C-alpha cells in the first residue's frame, strides 16, 4: 500500500496531538508554510541534498528514521528501501501533499503534525534522523537549543543525524542583519519566511551544547570554492554519544 500511515493515537499521544493542533492553529509560521506548500511542492519536487542522502542511506543501511521538518517528504526518497520512515512538520498542507508525494514515489511514512522542539516520541526511539533546512526557522535561541536537545533525546545511543541550515556567511547575506525575512512569491501575495543564519562554528557549538557529537561539518555537494565558510548551506553529521 502506498501513501501515509498516520501514527496511531494512544491516550497520551491523542492528548498531545489535540494540544499541538490548538497551538499550531495559532502559529504564524505554520500558516505561512501552509500557503507556501502548493508552490513548494513543485519548486522542491526532488531533494537538493540527494547525493548526501543517498550516501547516508548506504552508510546507515536500515533502521527507524525520523525526518524533522519533513515538508512534502522529498528527502525520504533515498531511504525507501530498508528504513521505517517517520516525519513531523508544522504545516498541515505540507503533510497533505506528502500523501500525494509518497504515492507517486512508492513509499510509506508515518507522519505527525507538530513542532520539532516538542517531539511526541519516546526517548531513544529512532536509529537515525535527518533535518533539512528546518532549524534556521526557529525564532529564539532557547527553541533552537531545545530542538537539538529533543533530537538527541529521541535518538538511540550511537544514533546519527544529518542536519542542514543556511549559512550566515553566504555572500547574499553579507550586508543583511540576522535574522532575515526571505520572501516567497505566490500569484496573489508575497510571504516572508523567518531565517536565523548560522555560521559553521555557531551551529557546531549549539549541537555540542545539546549533547551531540559533531562527526563532520561540510558544505553542500555543489559547492566548489576551497573555503567552506561561504557555502550556501552548513551540513552536519551528528551522533548521540553511546
């Protein structure tokens, strides 16, 4: 069977989901990404991190995988074989489109609408995790740290995670403040997305503060300059200590 398998609701999970639905109904970020979702589905129909994710699928081979800020789930495609797929996202519309995407690309995933800083999963319940372009949308230092602490909590000891965020030293942002509001154009309106821009050192320090080991930090595969400091994305391979 193709498509989305929604998480079964125990009493505790059902209560959590009811509370989170109420919270998300008032979330400006969720509202913005709901309105962006139809255009995003076409614009990012395939993951821009496919080479990195394919390498991770070969490295990890199999296990329970959590996708934090999964959107319509293009980053799941390299993990269709051998992995039990789980995702969480703020946007109900992104998750609706994920159903369509999963059917098209022939995979199953259990999806939950929620906040990456308040994960509805048990401790040490995932072997691996990915989070592509999610943590830079979190609006306070406390929430960014909480989200990485939650990532550590739900990983099993020795479990690894791949994280990407936008780079503060990307040339387009040299004369901008931080955070920035990045526009998204639809037919009828311009929507602004919040981005907190990280340097390599800052996101590495935050990950370590959250109790994660930094195995590697590196630019995206298409970056060709000798200094990684000016890449568009900061990519991290993290591990929860044994």
